[in-house]
């Protein structure tokens, strides 16, 4: 059995309750046992007495007396503890980027990010398979629609989640999407600015463009530019959401009369328009690239390859990915 140890609080544990800190590091330690150690002063923070609800901060030293239980093992070299091999394998296939604080995945179209009605499998639940050596589950910091593919940023620690969430909230990120839309916009590039409100429909929640001042409405701003066209029938747009409203790019594309191909909620076409042969009727919207401040310093800049159904469409239409990458 180990003797008295002095443990340092990590940056990712900022604000964690002391009892939670012990649960993460010593999962076999019962709460009643911890309470006795705290009352007797055997557990201390920076040399002082503490309570179960004391909030610890990075750099503080926690005195840990002999506990009679093992510290949580470090697990594999990645620092991950595999809990569900099937989910772990899928996450590994999706992984585009990893550092000590962040994962970036290429989420496939059709996989939900979070649970909901009729959702049996989603990224948030799959992340249970990659809890770290301290027992922390990776945290979602933004979302993608179920049928939208592409870059999804996930924080490894509490501190990283706070930093990344702030970056999204303060709009320090740049998100680039690729979309295939009906027709060709008159302006080669433009800003779309509207107010959006959510409304319930028989087919689920739907966003609607509304007037400024309508109750529960939010301002939404997007930018687009036309990268390439297939005659007058289809256009490849590069889109950037300045705000992050639900279904924002899908609603804005429809609002300018150029809905995204395969969009089951917002695509409407006149009777004379025919769906192009050879294209799959799946949402052609892909989160292509993200640039975001890294909680560990510097900038994360990650690009996700197109999903198979969009690769098929790009090949069929003769679109050259290098046209967008060159800008």
C-alpha cells in the first residue's frame, strides 16, 4: 500500500469538486470513507482542510493519505480506456486529428451527434468508449445535423471544453461548408442575413425565416460563394455560417431559392425541375474545414474529405476540389 502522496491538480480539472476529483482518480474509494478522511484532516488542499464540495484549481496540491484502493490505471498509450470496442473502432476510423486536449472527427452523414426521438446510436454515447485515464468522457462543444457530414470538434477535458465553447460563442472560429444546390445564384458571392424562428411541424421541428422582433427569433448570418456550376442546373457553394443557428445554412440556401440537393426539410422545386440522374437523394452538405484556437496554444486547422455520396456527385458533375482549395 502506498504512503502519503501529494497530487497536483491538472489544468483540465479547474473548478472540479474535490469529491468528484477523488471519484475520477480513485473510483474504488467510497464517499463515506472520503468524508471521514476529510473530517480528520487527512485529506488537505494546499495544506489546508477542505470539504467534499471544495472546488479545486489547477496547480493546487492535494494530500492523499493511504486509501487502501488503487489509483485508476493509465490505460493504453493514448490515455484512453476502451469501454466498448465496437464504438472505439468507429471513433478511430472517424478520427482526423488528436492532441492532448482535442479530438476532431469526420462525422459520417446519417450518424446523429446526440440522442433524440428515434435515435438509437449517436456520437455522444459512443464517446463513452474513450473515457480518459481519469474517467473523463470527451465532451461535445458544437453540433452537426444528423444528415450533415464533416468536421466535428470534441474536447478531451473540462478545461478544453470551456475554451472551445468560448471560441464558438465569441465567433473566433471559421467554419467552411461545401454544398450542392439547385440552380445557380445570380450573385457569385453574397451575405445572407435573416431572422429565424423554430416551429413544430408533423415532420419535426423546422426553422422558418421570420420578421425581426417575432418572439423567440434569432438573427442568422451566412456567407456563400459559387465555386463551380453544372450548367444552370446545379451549383457548388462554399458556405460560411457567421452565427450558429439550427439548420442555418439549409434554411438560408432555400431562402435565396437555391435549396441544398437532397434536403428532406427545405428542398422545394417547381414541377418542371427534375432531380439529376446519378445523384443520390441524400443531403449534399458537408462541414469541410474548421479553424479554431487550440486550448493548448496555436490554431487547429482541419479539413474533412467528402462523404461517398458527395464524391460520387462531384465525379459525375466533373467538379475539381482543387478549385476551392486554391483560394
